[in-house]
C-alpha cells in the first residue's frame, strides 16, 4: 500500500510544473494577442464592415461610410 501511495504523490508532484508552464504560456499568449496593433484591428475591422454595409444605403450611405471609415482610421492610429 505504501508503494502505491508514494507513486501517486510522485505523479502529482510532476504535474504541477506543467500546470505552471501552461498557465504562463496562456498569459503570454493573451498578452501578445491583446497588444496594441492586434487590439486596434479587432476593434476597427467590425467598424469597416458596418461602413461597407452602410454604403449600400441610397443618398446617405456614402457619407456614413466615409465617417465610419475615418473613425476606424483614428482607432488604427491610437497609440496603444
């Protein structure tokens, strides 16, 4: 009985460093993905899609598209 218990403790002890490494890797991945350039593209891409759809509307569509596009350009230039 003592050998099985010792083996289980050893196995559990080996799993903890992997959890730490995977947690650290997750934190690094999130920080890279939310860096300035990627974050502004995530925000500005839906704005550009809405502007493209708005340009279909007769008469005011082109003005809406231009204003949304200029707002998306401002988001892209934001210093993050």
